[in-house]
C-alpha cells in the first residue's frame, strides 16, 4: 500500500437544539447531503457524524433525533437532562465529539449559516489551521436595532481588551487538540466566543453570507441577547468595575471642588444654599453608588457560581458509544501498509 496514503479526517458536526422540530428535518437533509459530498471527494472519513444536542426541548426535537438515528447513519444525539443554555449545550457536544473526531464544526440548527463553506473550513484545516472562524460578510439580514447593538457589542468588548472575532458567532471549525485544550477551561460562566481565541493555536477566518431562518422562531429574543452580552462582558473583563472606580474618584474630586466653592462663598457672604441643588447631588451620588454596588454584586455572583463548581450540564441520553474510531481506522491502515 502507498505509504503516502492520507487518512481522511473524522468530522463531527455539532448542533445545539432547543425546540427545533420545525426546522430539524430540513437541517438533517441538508447536512446529510453535505457529508455525502465531502466523503465522495475524500475530504472526510466515512465515520463522520452529525451530533445533535437536545438542550431540554419541550417539543418533539429529541423524538426526531432518535427516529433519524435509526435510519440515517450520520445522525446521533445527546440529550441534556434539562435546559442548560446554548453555550453549555454547545460545550457538551464539543467535549463529547472530541473523543471520536479529528475536526469538529459547530453550527446552529436554523440553517442561517451557509453550509457550503464547510468545504472551505476543511481546506483551511488542511493548510494547518486548528481553528477556523465563520465570519459574516455583512448584517444586511438583521434589523437596524439588532445590527447596531451587535456591532456596538463587538466594539465594546474589543475596547475592553477582550479578543473577539468581529461578526463571528459560534460557526467554527476546531481541531481535536483545540477542543481538548478548550475542555481544560473550567469556568462556569461560559462565553465560548471569548474562550476559543485564548487557546492561541493558529487560526483564520472564512467569510459567508447569512441566510434567513428556514423555519421556527429565534431562540434569542432581546432579553436573552442582552443577558448574553452582559455575561460576556463580566466574564472576560474587569474594565466595567475599574470604570466605576474611576468614576468614584472623579465624583470625589468634584465633591472636593464643590466643597471649596461653598466655603469660599460662605466666607464671602454670598452663600445661596438651595434645596434643589442639595437633592440633585444626593440623588446623583446615590444612583452612582447603587450602580456600583450592582456591578460589584454581579462579579461576586459569578465568583459564587465558580466556587460551587456545579456541573455545567448533565447528560440524560446518548445515542452514540464513545469510541475513537479514527484510532481503529489508523490501526487497520497501518496493518495493511505492512
């Protein structure tokens, strides 16, 4: 056998799902076509898989995953005991998939991300990149409000020293060793878009146009988007609390200047004490103090969660036995080569 034979990598597509029964059949159909095409041109191994993570769905998402698992060799599922949140569900899939994959691509179930760039992801991996980020070319499909707030969030995070890839969500390729090192991050407050760049392996970007959602409703309403952004900021940067400290110094300095002015006015006999100015000062200082206490409380709350070290997720069911199929394939090829 030719010693230069190249083993195609095992690919696992990791897809977190929460109440996705409307879109799941079409997602499975399109992803199956993608895998078949990639296998035919020897870009990936025949042992490649699609791993759906059911994040405590209340509809028939898990039943669809189980039924397709029986008829589609690519489809596998991991069911969490309860809703753990998108980031925890995604991490559960990544950690599970690393045991039998060479490369892992995470993608949402709504078919908004362009599946055709998966081929480009793998090309970049073959060039030696451990992490390939899917980056949107534009946000033309977003509303003005969502586009403005999203871009503002990325700029704010970058200004605070957090290394984020602009216009990148969670559509990315990661090598086995990159996910292995990602699993060593133990924090409870997950923000994977900030964690992945911290690994430091060679990375690149692939640009694509984002589609409209195929079916169903967005699982990220305004409330969740704001909570997600706030978690990202407070999980990765102490800049907000430093800003509050700086504001406190500025107010203190301002108060000293006001006190000097009042004393000069008093001794010069031109004192005009006013109830309104006093109340404004009290309300202003009180408001700043409450904001500062709230922000400090947010950080203390995160410390509280970290110290408890509760599991990020609990797996209830798994349709797939964890085996390193790539090792088995390597051993077979090695024996044939002899």
